[in-house]
C-alpha cells in the first residue's frame, strides 16, 4: 500500500452506512448524521433487495471520524422488530454499519480484480447495468453519458409500453479497462437529480444459477414444479 493511500485511509470525509431502517429519509439522515458536523452532500440509495444504504460527505474529517465512532454498531430496530427477531439473526444483518466510504481508486481496483481475469470477458466485452435513469432516457442519451470512457459496443435503455425508460439499462464496453473507468466515474454520479447505480451486469448463467439456488431449497430430489404451490 502506497503512503498516499494510507494517509487517505486515515483521513476521510466520506462515510458509508448500511442496515438503515425502512423509513429512513433525508430528514432522518440530517438528524442522525448532522449532529457530528456540517454535511456538504448526501444521498440515500437502495440495493437490489430494496435495503437502504447511504453516503454522507462531511466538511471536516473530524466530523466523519466522530460519526463512525458514535454510530457504528448501533441497534436502530423498534422494540417490535427486536421482539420478532429470530435467535439466529447475525449482528451484521441488523446492526447499523457506518464506516469510511471507498475512494474512486479503491472502487476501480476492486472492480478490476473481479473482472479482468477471464479470457471470455476480454473477447465478448464487458456489460454494465445502470439504474436510476430518468423516464426520458433514450439509447442515444445513455450512450452519450458513457461514451467519454471508451468505445460503447452497444447500449440500451429499457422501455415500457408508453416508450418511457423503465429506469434502467445496459451499456457494453469493448474492454474491462473502459468499463472500470465508467463504473469509477459514473457510479453515484447525480444525473437529472438522481444518483446513478452502475455495476457489472450479471451474466445469464450467473442469474440462472442464483435463481436455481434460491428456489431449490427442497434439495436435489425435489422438482421445481412441486415448490411454491398451495
């Protein structure tokens, strides 16, 4: 690890938080994180399972460090939720996690490590999944957003029956390096008032495997058609 990176790791202003309550909104964010210092920017997002997480950028590193120290590991559940919780629930699934947000360089390195190993990736290009797009997004405007980072082999903004964008789309680059640059620069970038989510699109085989694992809880001897009826 280079000295500069170590220094950034010790001094930071951008904080990441997850395991937030379902009703968490901008007002609650300001109340919870604002007491530690002046906030310059913040955004609340949801992952694919609709779980909320957020980023909070402070003016001063001391405020960010204090927020991590005071809030990390807090239990924000209501008494009802605590009573309904199963004994086997893991702490990391419900306790508030607050820590230093990854820098662009760290995100890029992690993405590169995950996605540059397979020769098939290099041959067929790298497909990115983009969500939080505005309703008026077209294939052309999506391409325009992502063209600065490399050769866009193909891109599509998914439309509904009224020809409006459904809020997500796909962008395919010819090389992993271009895709890495696009993820690094565009993930969480605010476009038309919404922070974009940009990540690696799941390959068809991976998606099928994930669905298979999700629905084959009855074990190898049980056929899918016997499940979920009744």
